[in-house]
C-alpha cells in the first residue's frame, strides 16, 4: 500500500513545539495549501488547511527556522489517531506525519529584512543548514560563459546553425 503525501503551503501560525514525557520533541501545525483550480463562481483558488505533525530533531529545526507565513514543502504520510477527551468523548484526528521538509522561505525576524530563500532537508541527521555546492545552473553554463563552438580553418562554426544531422554511430549505446 502507498501512503505518501507531498504538499507545499504556508504555515498558518507559529509552530506549537512541545515535548513528550520522555523528552521527544513534537511540533503540530496547520499548512494552508491552495488548490490547483479556481472556483467557477468566485474565480478564486480555494485553500485547504491541513493538520501536520513533525517529531524529534526535525520538529526543533522547523520550529527554529519557520514561523507564521513561512512557505514550506513537506513530504510525509497520512496518519489517523483517536483519544478520549476530558468530557469522555472519542476524538478522531487525521494528520500528515512529516518525514522531511524543505524551507522555501525563512522566518523573517526583522520587518525590514527581505525574504530569503533556501532549501533545508529535515531528517534525523539534520544539524545545520546545508550549503549548496557551486554548480552551474540548469544547462551547464554560468552567465559569463559562452557556448562551445568548433573551429575549422580559423572559422568558428556553431553546430546548431549548420543543420547537419547528428552522427549516431559515435553514441555509446
């Protein structure tokens, strides 16, 4: 059976970070997720409010780096639970149990500070923000580089402009 949930949305309020009796961190929060389609009558996108929970070190990290309005991506699974409340009534809950998250915007502690973006993966080994290696962007070149061209007899030839068919005998497969 497959039980996988992937969502991107904004936190509706700051996380409620609590600790169990044995000291395990747990954070519960609500994620506002816009639907892909617009309401035919209003022309606006409707929003779903999804209850989520995250445990252990990822809970502490998410509480530290994310706050109300933060844009996050989460990966997890649907989990149901039930308990008896103070009045003796059975209460059933359905939550998304977060396995990993990606911070798409940081908590903004200073109103004058511009919004920053980053990518943080939360898992048991998450200790600090990961630095992104200095890799070229999609396409394989930096902005100040020029595409590679062939030179024949001192003339530069762009293979894309010659409209010659590719030689498939040179392919390794």
